[in-house]
C-alpha cells in the first residue's frame, strides 16, 4: 500500500485573493437577484502532469479513478478532475486532502512521469450563473456558445489578457485557473465585467 | 481580429499566438562551415512575398504547439492552418483542382 507523506501538507496554503475579495452583492442586481455568482475555490491541489507513455497514463488513470481526457476536454467528478492542457500534458485538480504528488511519485518512475506542483502558483475562481458566458465573451475570442463549449470542455486561453485555463463544470458553471501573481488583477477585471449583470461574491 | 484555427484547440484569436517565422526555410543538414551559404540563407535571408505565404506560429497561450499558417500577406486572409509537417500550399492547390 502506498504511504502518503502527509508531512508536506503541514504548510497551509494561503489564498492569493483573500485580501481583495469583498463578500456581498454588487453591480446591477435586479429584483430577481444576481445573475452571476463568483467565489474562490481554495485550497486546491493542482498538479501538471507530463508524460508520453500511454501505459503509464493508463496506470495513473487507474490509480486516480479518472480517465485522461482527450483534446479540449476534461474528466472527473466534483472531487478529482483532470484537464487537457496540450499534447501529453494534463492538469490534475482536487480539493486538498492528501499529498497527490507523493502518491503518484511513489508508484511511478520519475523518468516517465513529470509532475509539477502548481498548487501555490495558481488561483481558482468559480464563475456561475446565466450570464457567465457573456462575461467570458468579454475577455476571450474562444467560442463560448453552449454548442461549442459545453460541460466537460476546457480551454487554455487568453482571458482578459491573462493566460487562463477555463473548465466548464456544468452548463453555466466555470472554474477559471489563473496564475496567482495575476489573480488580484484578474479578480478586478472579472468583477468589472460582471457588474452590468449584477453579481454576488460567495 | 484574425482568427487562427489551431489544429488542436480550434479557432482562436491571433493574440493567443506568437509569430515564429517563415515556414518555407529548411534547416541545412550539415552544421560544418562548408555549408556557410546555406546557413546564411537559413538564418538571415527572407523573402517578402505579396500573396500566399507559409508561416509558423506558436499557440503560446494555448496548447503551446507550433502551427503552420498559410496567409495572404496582401489581404491578411488566413487560408489554411495545419501541423508544421503539412504542406499547406499543396493542400490548397489540391482544393482548387477539386473545385
């Protein structure tokens, strides 16, 4: 049985957005209530995995109980999720509860699997609501229409001039992964874009 | 806004891409000094065509793959895209012949 090294978890993750988030309702909120809900997902374990060995991929897939997705898609459930980033490159995301990197490294040869821990380097924002796609349209040229970008699709793109990974969790629910260093700037731009629809920060 | 159709990610804004260079240049096989002229041509000499031109772009804000783009330098129309190994001009001629 794999022994999980929990000592690495002793460092508590600090939110990159905690000092800029104001909770409440803002913008053009109508009597029907806000049409957008924004929150930070924190803390998450975020690992980038690079490998070109299909056998290894299958084994990791069995270990994680999630299949590796194909181009522009993601797989997983509410807990663990794998996003396609590029050829032979994926992002594994889950709410932090164990040292996932150690779990994988203990099982696989380090010359076949390259894992990079991005948990401290990324901030994650969840955007949901009926106008979520309208906000995304303001920031990127990707076709965000439901027919082109439905549930379990993901895009690594330029959103509000920042490199971002967008994961469509459900029809109008999006997880946006952004570099932590730009998270504050991104948050400001996102809430500006959301103001015309009225939004609530949870 | 120009839309470049990344072979992996699909249509994206050209701002996600970085221009890499002329895709018609082939790297000389030998690295020795007897091939200086070929290296000089590969490194420094570029045509400035009016019309169809094969270019390499990198999808740097996306999948980070290199993409070959057939672009009309006169109209900025992007006629075709493909992987770096693809010969887009031949493909386009094939399309024209099929019409």
